[in-house]
C-alpha cells in the first residue's frame, strides 16, 4: 500500500514539514472555519479506488484553500503531466501580458515549423487557417488542450525553460516543464522527430503503428521513468492555491485563466462528474494516447467551489493504466465524490 500523508494546518506543522516544504513560504497557515477533512474516510475509500486501478498508480490530493489543510495519497511521487502543464503555460503567457511584453490581441501566423502532433484542431485547420490572436491560442491551448496552440505560445514566451523558470520565481517547486509537445509526444511513443505529414490523427497512428512493438514498449517505459515534464501533488496544489488567491497574475488575467479552465469542455466525465449539484470547477484534464493497451497518463486537477462557497484544490493523477477510457474516468470521478464526502 502506498504511503499516506495527512496534513492539518496549523496544529501539526512540524510533523509535516517534508510535504509542506514544497509549498512554503506561500501557503497560508490560518485557522479554517470550514470543517476538517475526514482523513479516516479518505484513507479508507481512496485506498479502495487505488486497488481498483492496479497495476496503474494513483495519486490523489486535496487542500482546503481557506486554511491550508491538506491530505494526500502517494503525494510525494512525481507523475507525468501530459496536458496539465498547459494551465501553467497559460499563466506564464498571461504574466507576459501583465508585464506588457505581450498583448492578447497580438496576431501570430503559423508556419509549417509551428505545427505539432495531435490532439490539435489548429494543426488540422492549417494551412487554410494560419493566423490567430494570442487570446485565441490561449483558449485553444488551455481550454481545448490543443498541442499546436500550446507549442506556439510556449515558443513565443521563451520555451519550456522559461515556463519552469517562471514557476521557480513564484516558488512553485516539484513542477517542471521541459519539452514542447512536438518533442514529448513522439518520444513517448517511439517515433522520431515530428513530421508535418503526421499532423492528422489517422496519419499519426499509422506512423506509430509502423514502429516495432518492442521499441514502442521501451519508449513507454522510458517515458514513465523520465523525471521531465512531471509534478508532485504538492507542486500542483501550490500552483492552484496561488492562482485562485490571485498571487500569480493581475486580477483580469486571473479571472480570464480561471474562466477558460471553468468553461473547458475536456474531462467532462472526471472530476466534474463527481461534483454535487451547485458546485463548479476550474480545471485542466490530460490524457495520453493509448497504445498497446496502455494509457500513460489520465489526469485531472482543479479548483473546486462548492455550493456554499468552500473552495478546495484537487489533484488526481493516474499513470500506466491498462483500463479503458470510461473505467479510468469513473475512478477519477469517484475520487472527487469521496473528497466531497470527506469535506462534510
């Protein structure tokens, strides 16, 4: 069984210094007026979900955004992000807007060198449609999880290193962005450098399926063992807490990013499906392509606002699953239901 960590602020701060350190010094330590999380219930019911998804690995974490109380299962392990990184990219782009170095109405014209692998309606529409505003690309990258839109924006602000440097400047550790999608996706599936001929999903799958199975399985295992483009629960919770508190961006940019995340049509059957009536979520889901019966990552993270106004940051990562899409989605939705029950 995975190691469990239950974190309650401020009463046992010294006892949880290891996990909390990833969020310091920005995590507030004030007494929450909301009920404490039912840690015993979380321990018991998340364990059942973790058993049900084996041999895949599950990570679940929740933080009360009022007082800082935190609970995590498998919380110190770094999991592959896949498209979860796009919410951080969105924040880094908007930080450039806030600084006056970029404008939402700036236009960017795409060339062949800008096209990235599926999923990407922007790539599908190119070259018939080749010019977009920064706002349009932001909405497509964060809201629709478009790989080309994400890579174009990341290049515009200085590349993956610039995004990770921005995170470190905000004292967000254990969250790293290392590659463009046009690098990460081919590497994770055993393909060589991305080619424009692979921009459609059928062409991508055909090219991938020409690679020997042994090489594809090795690429999958190498990806799962790679520390690049990963995050721990602490890193993601720290980002979500600072974003929701308005500590990362100016108010208008904070509101825009949270709106895009709230309006996102992706991951409808995951965290969102586990919410009670009247609750909302600003979230970012992520799904790796399934190959040889294995889905490398199925994720959903976000800020949940319950009907009574209580807010929680939630992280659910699922790595290396051989289950089908509905089963994986249902496990994430069930984790959300358990968290809501534990919140009281």
